[in-house]
C-alpha cells in the first residue's frame, strides 16, 4: 500500500513538472459536409475557440493554388481545400486530388487526396492540413500550414515545395485560418465606410444650389425675359462688380487707419 502511494505521488509530481507544450492545442475533425474542409480548434484545456473553416476561400474554378512555381525548383504545384480537382493530362495522376506536383519534364505526381486529410496544430498555434497519397509504390505527403491574419481577406500563398524527399510544403495566410472567423463557410463582411462627413454634405448642397441658381436663372433670362449674351447671367451686374468689391474690402482691411486732424488751421 505504501509503495502504491509513493508511486502515485511520484506520478503526480512528474505530471506537474511536464512542460506545458506536452498538452498542446489541437484541431479536431468535423463530421458532415465540411469534414475535408474544417476542424474545431481547441486550446490545451479542451475549450473550443471556434472552427477553422476554409470553404469561404475555395474558388469557383479550383484549384486555389494553381500551378504555382515552388521555391525548391522549377516544378509547379497546385492545391485545393475542401473539394478535389483535376489538372494536367486526362490520363495523368492529378485526377480528383487535393494536391499535385508538375515536374518540368512533364511528369505529374499526386501529393494527396481530400479523404486523407489530417488536422494538427504546431507550436506556433498554426493549424496544419496534411494530405497523402501513393503513386508507383511511393507515398508522398503535402503539408499545408494555415497562418491566421484577420486582415488577410484575400489568401496569401507561399509554396516551399519539396524541402524533404517526398514531403511537400504549402503555406496560406488568410483570415479563415483564425478560429471562428469563417465558421460555417462564410467570410465576414468587409468593414463599412464611415460615409460622408457633415462638411462634405454641406459642400455638396452648396454646389448643387449654386448650379441650380446659375442654370435656372440663365434659362429664365433667356426664354422668359428674352435676354442674350452676358445678360442671361442672373444678377449679371452684381457678379461683374464682385471682383472689385472683394478688392476694395481687402484693401480696406489691410490699410492702416490714418488719424485725421480734427482742428482747423486759424
């Protein structure tokens, strides 16, 4: 009995001293229409922070990553989350796949199927979608790292390519990689503009009234009063005198006041 108590005590101490990274965040697969597309992000305590759902960024004409040259070589790569795509030759290996590689010599390789997707969270709390498939007895794996950026409405793509033999890496920065942001397959609406300021509205009203005054007055003078030339301008004499009135007012404002002698010479 004593030995058992000591063992339990030692086990409790060991668990307490384990680094927090041992109990890490995770993203659990969902069941349903989105089971190849989303996962439920849970922190180390098991609390759900929301779904990481990529359906909102899937293009109408897949793939999302379309023949992008990798950083590893001149090879090109394609990838599409959620739904499979077909690309390349009709008899090639990239038919109904999640990820493919297209080699410069014309060869095509499958890097994974939608059904093979596995979800995980790395030490930087980035969700990873990992796919795999076998072609000619060689298993290849595609790892897609999703980076959360709530300001990235349009996905930012990076293709590292084949960093290790038969292991290929993609990176997508998007708001939909943030837990709960695109849950349900719907991206948040863009922020609405603040609208016109009060000053802008007053300026619009002023210029509309000014245009109405000149156009309406000109029409009345021309057709109702039978005037021609500059006389069709409403209050033409006032507008012709206005520059001189402004000039006189300006000179009066800047001219120094002169003291007048109130006494008359005797």
